[in-house]
C-alpha cells in the first residue's frame, strides 16, 4: 500500500510513538514554523490583491507545497546504481524488483533484492544514530549504532523477505496497489545483526506484553503522511531468527534497504521488517495504526473475487507455501532430445518445504524435483529437475511446492481486495525445436 493510500485514515495512537518524538520533532517544528509564516504571507497577499484587483481577476496561484521534513536519498541516483535487471515500478516512493529468471543465485545479491518503500527514503548516517527500546519493559534503553554492535552477539542467518503484494498482477480482477509481476518482489539474502530477543531481555519484558512495535525514520512528501509502524506477536519477536540487522551478505545495509538498522522478521510479509529502525516499543495489544488496521490485511475466510474487504479481516503475517522457477528463462529455446535443466526456489513462511514437483504437460502428470539440503529455518529451498523434451513446439513448465503441514501450492491464489499472498503455480514457457 502506498503512502497516498493512507492519506484519508483517521489519526491513531501511533502518531505519539517514538518516531514522532525522537526523529521528527525538530523537523516538524521547523515545518510548522514555515507553514505558519507561509500561511500568514499568503493571507496578506490575498488581502492586498482583493483590495486592488477587480472582481473578475483570476484566482491567486496555489501555495507551494511544504518542504520535505528531512534529507532523502535521490531516487534517480539509487536507480542508476541498481543492476540493469532491476525494474523500477514507482519512483516516489521507490519500488523495484527483478523477475525470477534473474534470481537464480542461492543467496540473493543485495543489488537484486526487491525494494518496497512506503514513504521517502531517508538519508541517514550511522554516526549518532540511536535505537530506543521502551513500553512494557523494566528499563527504557537507548543504544547508539556502535554500542548495539558491541553489546550484543552478532548473528548471521539467511532468511526470506517478500512483499505482501508480490505477484499482485496475477490476480483477477486486478486489485489496486504496486503492480508486482507474478515472479518478483522477494529475495533471500544473508542478514547479520543482533537477536531481538537479546535486546528485549536486556530491557526486561514486563508481564502482559503481547506485541512488539517497530518505528522507522522514513517520512512522506506531506506532513499528513502516516508513519510506517508495524507490530508482531511476542512469540515471533522472541524467535531466534528475528533480528535487528545492520548488514546484508556481509556488507552494510544499502540506504534503500534500511541503513543503518532495520528489522528482519523472516518468513513474514516484508512490511513487518521495518527499515531505518529508530524505535522498538513493547505493547499490551497489537499496534493501532494505518499499516496494521487499514493496509496489510486479508480476509479471515475466502471471499469471491471482486468483493470488498470483510470486517473480520486479519493482519498479514507468515507467507503461505510458494515456489518459483528461476531456470530456464521464459522464451528459452531447446532441441528435441536435449536436456532442459530446470531450477527454482520454494519457501513456506513458518513451515518447511517437504516436496517440489514439476510438470511439462499442464499438470496432467507431476514428477518430483530434487531438493537441496535445507539451510537456515527461513531460507528458501533450492530445487532442480532435468527434463528431456520428446516433441517440438511450445512447452509450459509448472512447479508446485508442498509444506510440512500438507499445504499444496494452489493453481491460483485466493483472491483478496488488496492483492496479497499470491502463491499460485508459476508457469514458464519455452520452445522446443527440431535437432
């Protein structure tokens, strides 16, 4: 959901959280003063024009937009640095991704990890950056970037990250939102950081703690833009792979991916992994705010395509079982009698992948693919399969995964109004020619 989608939401208690006080206070003060001066000037100008101009004079020019409350990373520069296979979907806020055939690495390179920013990209520095832990804790704590790395053991783990709207364009009818294609919007790098549970242990969690909320330092084009705040259940917060991360694949986080600190909540929708992290708050209930109550929600029960969001909708959490084919690329050509090397990735949120099957006859028959050994709990499983085409023409390769709870990847994902959790069977078409 883009920041513009939230412009009409009602104010919520989250606006009084850490981000507003700690990060935006000075900027907001400057912005308020500028707006006050600007409003007075506009009023005086309007009065002067009213007394001098005839009644038929044209309306005064609209006031200039208020200044952005902080430095941002120029999107043009960010895009220029990206790998050529990265397709930019929107520039403000910045969203971009690579399609499946460009994600064949076992570990996703940082420059090919999808980008999904709900607001503008803040230009932060590690020096002076702090992280505050508050709420239902025995003692409020604030760590500098350096202190955080010195105080807690560093942990490195590979973990899935996927936008909730990944694959949205495969839904019919098409929901509104970022137009992720059916095979983009995810990645599985290696993350390095401190375990959130270690940080919470140091602060001391009080009885009655239910959720943990994360606050980022990003901001919108307008001061009315709601801050991006998400919370997760305490059980997920204490899971050993939930990290406050400062590195990706052994290198500092790129600014578009949350430098200097971000949350990593692996296996869950990417919006839970808040970027540019400045605050953590332990709560006695799920956070109340735009990105919990208005967006990132799905029906609790299946609904008919095209229906409105029901009242019993729930917040998005773990991804359902899913697989994609990363090799061969769509449109590849092969010879009769030759080999088609098929490869891909599969993942299943909080569950594990137990089987991947491949079909070359539109699902009439399925053959089991070979799964690589499992890695970290939330890392995807690499699969491979070798096929030998016996007829010429166009051939569609299908792949479907099964998880440890017996869930099988569906032909088409369950429709929902915001276009989340697309996990339908991935299809790749190739051409077989005479030898």
